[in-house]
């Protein structure tokens, strides 16, 4: 009699899988909302300045929670591979199934890439690795805008210049 190596499909996620899912989601939300302390400390250190004492606890919290995201996400993937996941209904259009798979892959990639880039920046001092310059496009758009619009947001372009300098990028980025 031959034993089958295939495991029976599971009908639902385990409590651990659900806990890991929501724990990672909550940690990412906290990281997104409470990143200012890390941003201030990182920028001060990159400029050779002293960071404010009140920013250090938030920076350390950011580091610890980022590492926790990595550990929990790795555990989540391991559990997914070891235990499996419930099958999809099969009622979705093939294009929607493909879109769901691509979206799922992108989310998992970001869950690992973002904390790894932050760790590379903090622990290995890789220039620009921990930066997410989300305002660069807005600044570039403003630099080509009418003069009255540029004057309305000068701090934004100055901020982009600081981010660019911190990352070792060429000066004049905001005027591109």
C-alpha cells in the first residue's frame, strides 16, 4: 500500500495564522503612524548632529517593531508553507485570481523589503536604504509649477533636498 505524500486540504486558517496576520498588520500600522522619532534621529545622525532626547525612544521602538515585523512575517510564511491555507472558492474570474495573486505577492514583498531596507540603513549604514521619499514627485511637480505655487510650499522642496542629500543623491533634485 502506497502512502500519499499530499496532505488533505484545510478548511480554515489556524488561530496562530490569524494572530500572525493581525499582529503584522497592527505593527505595520504603528510603524506607519509613529515613524517621526526615527525620521528625526536618522536625519540628525546623517548630518552629524545630536538627536533630541525625546526622539530616541521612538526610534528604538521603530527598530524593535520593524524587526518584530520581519520575525512574525517569516513565521507566517513558514506556517503557510507547513500547514497550508484554505482553498479559494474557485468562483472568481481567472483575471481576478491572477490579480489577487499578484497583489498578495506584492504585499508580502513589501512586508519584507521595507523592514530589511530600514535594518540595512540603521545597522549597516547603507545610504538611502531606509528612505521612502514619498514627497519627491510632488516637489518635482511644484518646481515646474507657477511661481505662486512654489512659494506656497518652499519647505517641501527644502525637505526633498534634505532627503536627497541624506541619501547621497546629487544636489538640485527639487529643481528637476
